[in-house]
């Protein structure tokens, strides 16, 4: 059992059974993937003005930074706390899910082939806002090179390619800069561009781990390390393998690795996992790396295993859970009860970070 699971058990014990996420609605009509810091609008039925909005879950009040304007839900701007489900009601209820990411560019919402003409931003200037700058385009979250002679942005904000090239393929994001009152906002929308009936292989881009990552383990425990990389729009030609302290190793009952490919929003990701059936001291504090190699380039992600103090955590957990069981059946002021639960959780979190 890891610290993460132990904390989940504690929270489950404290919180107990929870109500359905969205008043009995489990499936969202639409799912929107948005990035922190961006302006975003959630629209209900087009043409209807008599619309009410509420948040799904136990608290139906809209969170701070979310406002209803002209029957639309405005996020000013998106923050991590806005993640969740929202319900609009006109003649019937419609459920929408908003998934918030910390990535600079949101996930692609469509795929387009090169032969289908220029890329359209499809972001309209909302009523009451003022454009503060021309539409800006990014490729792989980096501003496109308009000085290279192959790209131009039209007056409408479309991105036009002056010649076909394999290097045109990729993830494109358009940014719409605007002001509302005294505040400035930026809306973002992404799409994948492919080359007609052909495909394009990217240099592997690590999604996780992006930096050297510390993993807390217990000697003798099972541990699985997972690596994920963005490969473009095709799933072949990429070799994924693992090294321990810079050396290759043979698969054994104690060390086993696997790889697979998965498509998400029109893009292909490579995923590899290394399963250590029983952690030994020799694996502590050394680089354990996943490698990705294809004709377009290579990538690498590194983990380091550190020994955790689980015996102490388990002992304290047993004592604190016993304390919780006692106070939960005792009449205590709500403020004191909340304070005790928060203190227990803080102590467990602190020990897990050792």
C-alpha cells in the first residue's frame, strides 16, 4: 500500500458515502478540455435566453470566477477549481463537463488534413469585449514563424500555408486576445493538422515524466513506473525501452516492461510501464529511465526511487484512525471536529512526503 492509497482511505473514512456528482446525471452531453488562465464560454441551447445554470454535485452554486452572461457561462478566467460538471436548464437539463488542464495549450478539439485549406480559428469575439491584438497562432505551444515565408495569418485570423511540407503537420493553437472592462483575457482553441492521406512522425515529446521524478517506495513492495509520450498521428516506428543506472537489462519475473499506443483527440501517444515486483535496496537513489527513439528523434524520462517511512505511517494511521473513530461518535462542535480531521490529514501528508 502506498501513501497515496493510505490518504485516500483516510479521506473515504472521513467523508463517507458521497452523493452523485451531478444530481443523478452521470453522463455529460459534451466534454470541454480547457487550460488554466484562459477565457472560456460554455453555451447552452442556441437561441434560448431563458436559461439557468448550476454546478453539478453537492453544491450547486457557481464557483468564483464563473458568471452567467446572455444565457452563457463565462469563465473569467479558468482556474483549476472550475473542473467539474455544469448543468443548464431551459426546457430540459443539459449536462456539460469541463476538464481543466495546467497545460499552456488545450487538447485538440478537431483534426484537419492539409489539403482542406487554411486553418480556421473558430473563436468569435464575445459580445461586450474588445479585441486587443490580432489572432495569434502557436505550433506545439510555440509562436509560429511568420518570417519563414511559408505561413501567413489572414485578416480574418486564419492561418494559411503557402506551400505543402511535411513539417506543416502538428498541433496548432489559436489565441484570441480581448479585454472586458479593465481586465484582459485570452481564449484558446487547438487542432491537429495532418498531411492529406499521409502521416507524419514526430520526435517523441515526453508528457510524463517531464522532469526527474521522485517516487517513494518500501523495500519489498511492488512498484510500477509509467512513461507517456506524444508521437504525432501515427503509432509505428517508435521504440520504447528502459535502463537502470544507464544500463540495459533483461526482462525477468522481478523486472518486466511493456509498451502500447493509444489515440487521444486525434493524436497518438506511446505509453510504457516498468513493473518491479519487489523493490530491492540496489534500486534506490539511481536513475531509472524510459527511452523513446524513432527516426525523428529521441526522448527520455527519469525516475528515482526513495525509501519511505511506511512503518511509522501505518502506526500513526492506526492511532489517528482510532482517534477519529472515537471523536466521530462524540458530540463535538463542528469547528473542533473539522480542525481535528484537518490536523490528522496534514500529519499523514507530511509523513508521506518524507
